[in-house]
C-alpha cells in the first residue's frame, strides 16, 4: 500500500502514514492535499485523487524527539542497502567492534553488511583482516532521517524535506549505493 507524507500546519514533516489514513484525514477535513500521486480512488459515488503529501489544518505540538532509534530499517537506509565492506547487497547487520570484544550496539559501531563479509569477519577486528570501511558510520540526524529512515520514499516529498536536510541524507545514501 502506498504511503503519504504528513506535514504539520507549519509544513514541518511529522511522519509517513498509509494512504488510507491520509485519505481519511482529507475526507474529514483535518488535512489538505498538497501533492497528488496521480492515482484515483473510487467509491460508489465519489472519485478522489490519491494524496502523496498532506498538510494538517491545525498545528500539532510535537514533543521533544530524542536521537533517531537504531532499527534495522533505518540502518539499511543510512547505508543505502549496501555492504560497508565490499559494496554488495546488504542482508545482515554487523558490529565493527564485535560485541564479544566490548563493542556497543550504537550507530557508530553498527553497519550493514552482506552475509559473506559478515561470516568472514566473524568476531574479529577490521585491522586483523586488513579491511576498511567504505564510510565511517555515524548516527543520522535531522527530521529528514525520520521520514527517509522509514524506507518509504517518493520524489514528490523532496521539496518538503529539503529544508530539513533531505539533500544531505539522499546524497549520503546515493553516494553509498553507487
């Protein structure tokens, strides 16, 4: 099911919701459709364009958001779905400094890797193997990561995410993927 970017009344990105939820917000007059996806939803008596970006009519106060949580999906989004050792398709998560040797499960120590590299590395340090990381792992920052880290992307969202660091996020992802 397609997903829709939800913006606050101040155009600040709040999150991504399923198309059905966004359509309910628009039909209940709680949100305004800013961008259409090009598809149409049909009922017995009504045809409605499917939204791609909606803006809430009333401002919603967002509580303090701490650091971006370390999830598998966000990790793969940060690393562009590529192995940080060989550049192949990533299928697993690896700790740069193995947990068995005191490594922590934090953004700076976790990377996406392919099964082969993860198996070869096992619980050794990179120095022991003579390997290098393609990029230094770092925690993602900014509101754009909260949206792009969900794994859902639509080119129509970019103008609304650019003021919140989307260009940097996408450049990093595309640079890693290339």
